[in-house]
């Protein structure tokens, strides 16, 4: 009995006492990048009826399409450049730059006096989105203790959803000032047509400034510091996170994953190493699956989907509000279970759940089932996605890559996500016209089923493991995959 008590006391003494207030505060600062990402990505939808008339492009499908999609070019560029730069100069500096870009681009997009400058600054805003989508989850993963890392990284998805809702609410508040029977010329000459839409974009400058201040205050990633020969400073940060003993063991563990010749060097050729390529393929496939699972079609083409299901415009707006609410609610559910249930189980649940829901949706379209059943299916799909593929993909992408090349590898995976996003939104109208909604959703069901098989065969469980433990298990042998 005495021996048992002594062992219990020793184990308690060795258990790190984490400074949860500090961990949550620096994680929430980084996750502010997700909030700005969500707001800036969605705000253009509410501004569209106004800026198109201001710039006289409402009758040009090409210019209208370019105005609404040009930010994607910036997103891809931002995700590509931020990876290598963050490996070279640090996560913190790039977070600060992205905050500045968000603030400047939002104001200059909103107050652009020509269509060309509107597009230029919209692309600059896309660069900020691409950088934030890369850096925020990666930074959070690198400062988080293993047992709560999933929940903390998933906070980034929660802030994205909150940003989307904030944009929708601000857009709705401003747009309500326009009479329902207003003509195009009346809208163009109205306060909304001249100035209202500008404030939709400019509003993001306020949280951008807060993000900038927070990014200056938070510490650099300790894993990046060790990679760049600053172990003493990293130890101080890790000590503030989990105490002296935790810092000492964590520094040693991280150092063991980085060879002497890799300190202060970024070797992009490591991305082509056989062990890294296998992990990179996992990251790319998961990123593409998150987009090609088809859920963003529901968000981007909600009007067309609900119209095909028999809803009028008024009901469609209410249904879109329901989709946003369900998205937020089930993102909270993901936070509660991602560190308990595990990443792999949630990803499998999401893929097979969406495959089943899409199969039933396709059948409803085929048999012309309309109204409430279709709404419930759409909400079920969003709920399934919000608690699985949406947050957990970001968690896995931020976890599975080696310390020495994480920034560059994450940037490739996230860039693949943005390319997949473009392909999805571009091809849906084509597929919908060629195949009809039933076969289109059946096609997405097949993609989700293929994703389920891939996750089952290739994706490891990372719950409760340190980033260094994950790296050792995956490097070279792919141990743990498919188990």
C-alpha cells in the first residue's frame, strides 16, 4: 500500500500542470485569423448586388464571375508562399503580416473607386485568407499540449464559422435598408449602392487590428525556435505552457526529430523524401476530400438547391439562416469530442455519413420529393460535415508533418484545398446542368465513399500523441496507418 501511494505521488509530481489560461489565450489569438478568413470569404456575397451596379458590371457574366472568384487566386498564392516563409522566418512574423494584409485590403477593397483596384485589393485579401488558413491551425498545433490539441486546433474552424455568420448578419443589416421593389438604377444611386457595400468590406478592419496587436504579443512557436537553434527561448515558452519538467522533456523530444545539419536550414528537397511523400499524399487527399465532399456547394449554391427542392426566395433565406445555425452548433459538438473520440473515427463517420445523406438526397430529387424532407437532409449533411471533415481535416493537416518541414508541407496541402475549392464551385453548375441534381449528388456520394476507404486504409489516429511521437510513427515506416 505504501509503495502504491509513493508511485501515485511520483506520477502526480511528473504530470505537467498546464497553464490553461495562457494556452487558450494564445490559441484564440491565432484563431482570430480563422474569423477573418470566414468573414472576408463570405462578405462578398452580400455586397454583390451593390458593387456590381456601382461598377456597372451586372450585365457582364465574365466580370461578375471574376469579381466574385478573384480572391481564390490570392488564397492559392497566400497558402503557397506562407509555408516556406514561415519555415524560414517564423510563424509569428507571418501571422502579423497576414493581419496587416487583412486590415489594409479590406479598407482599400471597400473604398476602391475603380473596378481594377477593387479586384487588386480583393486578391490581396485572398492572400491574407490563404496565409491565415495555413498559419493559424499550424501555430495552434505547435503550442498545444497533446491531450487537448485537437480541441484547440478545431477552435480555428469555430472562428471561421463565427466569421461567416458575422458577415451574413452585417450584410443582412445593411441590405435591409433597400426596398424590395428597388430598380437597378435606384440601388446604384442609393446610400447602399454608393457607400453601404463599402462598409461591408471595411468592417473587417476592426478585428484585423485586434489580430495584429495579439499577434505581436503572442510568443513564437517553440518548435520553430528549436528548429532554428533557439532552444533556450523555446524552453522558456514551453515552461510557461506546462512547467519546467514539461519544457525540459519537450525540448529534448523536439530536438531528437531534427538533425544537426537541419538546424536553421529549410530543405525543400525533404518534401520529395519517400517517407514525407507518403505523408504529403495523406494531407493532400484529406484537403481535397474536405472540398470535394460537396458540402460547400450547399453553402455557395443554396439558392439553386432550395429552389430545386420547391422553396421560394423568402423560404430560401430562412433556410440559409438555418444552415448557418446548424453549422455553428455542430462545430461546438466537434470541439467536445475530437480529443475523446479521435480524429480517425470522426473522419470515417463524416465520409460515410455524407455518402449516405447524398444518396438519399439524390433519390429525393429523382422522385421529386420536396419541402421539409429536403431541408432536413441538407441540415443533416451540414451537421455531419461540421462535426467531422470541416474541423478534423485542419487538425490532421497541422499534426502529421515533420517538424523540420511542417510549414512547407502544410502549405502544399492547404494549396491543394484551395485548388479543390475552385474546381468544386466551378464544376457544380456544369454538373448540375448536364446530370441534374440527383446524379450530381450521387457523384458526390461516390467521392465520399472513396474518401471513407482512403481514411480507413491510410489515415492514422493521432489523438493524445505529441507531434514528435506522430512524426516517429509516420516517418519511413508509416506505422499506425490503417490500424
